[in-house]
C-alpha cells in the first residue's frame, strides 16, 4: 500500500447538522444567519433525509456557529445535531481517501461518513473529514500512523 504524504497532526472539528424543511430559502437563511454572526464557513454539505434536508456545516468561531444554531432551533428550525469530526490534511492524489478508510478498517473503526473540504482560498492542502463511531480511538490511530515515512501497514516506504 502506498504511503500517505501527510505530515500534519489530525484536527478535531465540530459539525452542525441542521435539519430543514424542503422549501426555497432554507439553506440561504442558515448561511446568511451564520455570516451575520461573523462565522466563517469552512465546509457545507447538503443531503436529503426522509422528507427533510440535512445541512452539515463546519465553521469558525465554533461557539458563534453554535449560538446561530441555538437561535434557529428557538425559531422552529431543526433539530440540530452536533458531531465530532476528525480532519486529516491530505494531498490531492488518487487513493488517499481509500488509504485512510483502510487505516480505519484495519483498526476496526467504523466510518459513518466522510467528505472532502477544499483548501481555503485554494492554498494549502485539502482536508478529509470523518464522522466515526470511535472518535477518540481514531484520533489515536491517526496520530500513531507513521506517515509519510512508512505506509499504513508499518513497512518502510521506498
């Protein structure tokens, strides 16, 4: 298996999953409220869940985004679910997400979902963020992985 050229320690994020009605303007309202509160949106992902939309947002400052979500719930939007995410800086090469998924599988950690967050402003590396069943253990696994000096099964990289 190829080495993963990722010299950075994984980072933790809080993702806010906001469940919305399926009608025009719902997503725009959430993003507008975040902007008005001074939140920099790092990532937004949308999907359908039953008859609702699910907007997954990562933003900074996190506390300001949390307060926006609390106000949305008070206004009847929601529910809102907070989840810890593991973010790993990656280079843009084929197979890097697969390599990280194999690392989790080899260590028997379930990946609930993952997605890519592009480099902010087109500078630097992208992030692969994971929602995992065993967040803390996964952080330890990634921290202990010897990259890029060795591949994921512990053999020295050539």
